[in-house]
């Protein structure tokens, strides 16, 4: 029997009905078998059993009043997963699909992602089943204030520093920050992704998408390829997708498709990003509107953006959006590289299809770490009460992404796993956290 199989079975038993959490843990533990063999001291110190159990899980009621004067009740979460190498750090997700299992899967992945950045940040995640879609600004503000009224008791600049994720952008961070400051009479860097006039960092908004492209660029460069002249399909049209598209274009690639949860647009001559920014960032509308800007673009209802032929595919929407069938279609259409901008967008079966067919595969934990890395740079600037220029932050981000690629590919090689960046990223991310946990001992 494999060394970590019992740990996995315990996770399933102790966390029933949380399939996304099981999926995230299984992938990591499978990668870590070779580490457990080489490091019996980590097995003995219970590092594996400890790392799959959150240090603290907070669940709370979030009551708020809608525009019709009715009381609404949502559920809030903050999972403080691991603080071995720094304060808990990770985003807040507002989406109706949110429940404890989703926050735990995201918080668990965040431990390794944050470790890979090389910066001193632990892993955490939070959010709510609140659906921001179609809500007025006042309703969003009321919800955010109520959410922060409870969350403020559990976070702090040296304890836990939340940020955005799906459904939480600049507007929400503003309302959350305002409420925190009101309650605490304290202006600190307790959240990242702040506005530029009140402690935010340049490049934070662009960072996840840009960082994804820097990572994928490194990965394909190692095989003699580049974005220049490549046809790229991106799923999603939120913050990650938009700035991934922007960087692909800057690097000489052509983005021909984007999507949202309703459908996808195909614009064969290349997406007009100004139109997309207007639709999504200003008007907060659906991607379907794009056809009003470009009559030669095609909108298709439903999933299936991966049916469009491309060289490089960047899934930037949400978990498990790419299944085995989608992966087979991408392979059949000649796609040679996939980079995960979202968290866990490819199912294990899809990843296997890519790996079996020699598709270069960049796992989210490594490839989308640019967002949280730039959040850590925001924390750094807040501590110094200083700010760097766009070029300075962008250069740091680029170097961090290169470093993550190097650490992941070297870890894979060191453990005899060739080009397997999934395993490499898990191992490199784990080792640093494990060493810290080991050094800090167990309180008993
Ligand atoms: N939500 C992003 C992530 O998945 C960013 C988190 C942060 O900046 O703290 O990594």
C-alpha cells in the first residue's frame, strides 16, 4: 500500500460530501508519495496528516437587506489552512456554488501556490454563497459590510490577509476595506487588491493573467516554441481571462475566443479587448454583448469554447470546466500547450489526456500564482509605506513566475518525474512548508 493512502482515506472519511476538496488533496498526496519515501521524518512527524487539516475554519451568518427591504441571509466562510511560512493569504469568492468544500479545496491549493512564490505567505481562502450577479451597488455594499463585520474579528495584517477571487474585485475590496477601517479605526494592509489611491499596488489587477502568460512562455520556450503567431483560446472573461488575453497579444499571439457561464464568442480575426473591458469591467454585462461591437464575431450559447481550434488553451473560468472529452477535442485539434489560469479547471482525467499526448501542461498552482505573488508585493509596499512603479512590480512578477517554473521543473527532475510540472509544483511547494512545520514542532 502506498504510504499516503491512509491519509487520503481519512480525509474522505472526515470531510464527507466535499468532492472538490478530495480531488485537490488526492492530486497533491499522489505527487508526494515519492517525498514520503525519501523523507521518513516527515511521515513520523505527522506532516501529511497535519497539512490536510485546516488550522482553523470559520463559518458565519451574513444577514443583509435587499433593495426591496427584505432580509436576506447568506453564509460566510474563512478557512485558515496553514500559517507555517507566513500569515494566511488567499482570496474571497462570492458565488452561489460556494460551500465549505469549495473553500477548503481552494485554501488547500493556496498553501502550495503561496509557497511556490517564494514569499512569506501561508494559505487561506474564504467567501460566501452570495451571488453578486444582478445586484445593485447598494446591495453589494450592504452585503460586503455585513460580511466584514464578522470577518474583521478573525483577520489582520499579520494574521490573515484576504483578497479577491471570483465575484470579488476592486469594488468589493473597497466596501470590505471601508468597513474594516470603520470597525477597527485602523488603516492597515489587511486586504490586497486595494485601489491605487489607498494602498493598492500597480500590476495587481493584471497580475494573475500576466503571470500565467509569463509562466506558459517559460514552459513553451523550453521546447523551442513561443506565443508569437500562436492562436490562443481562453475560457472565462473575468479578471484573469482579460489580462491573460492582454499579455498574449503583447507577446505576439492571437486570442480568438473568450467565454462566460452562458456561452462563448469566437472572433477569428482576433478579440478586441477594449470592447471586452467595456462589457465586463464597466457595464458588468454578459460576453454575448460582444457581437454588438463586432458583427463578424459569433456567439454560441453553452459550454464548448474548447471546441475552437487553437495552439494554446488557457482555462481561466472555474474548477472542473475542462473534462476528458474537452481535453480529447483540444488534442485532436492540435493544441500543444495548456496553462491553468483558474484554480483546478481541468479534471484529473483531462490532465491525464494532456500528459499522455505530450501536451505541455502548466498546473494552476504554479501558473496562476502571479496574483497572490503580487498581493504579497502589495503587503510589502504597505509595510514600507511606499510604492513601486508599474515597471518595478511587473519585473518582480516576471522573475517570480520564472522562479516558479524553475522550482517546479527542477523538483520534477530531482524526483525522476521528467517534465511533470503537476508533480513538480506540488513537491516544490510542499517541501518548504514541510520544513517549516517540522522546525516549528507540535504543541502537545
Ligand atoms: N484569488 C487569487 C488566488 O487564487 C488571489 C489571492 C490573493 O491575492 O490573496 O490565488
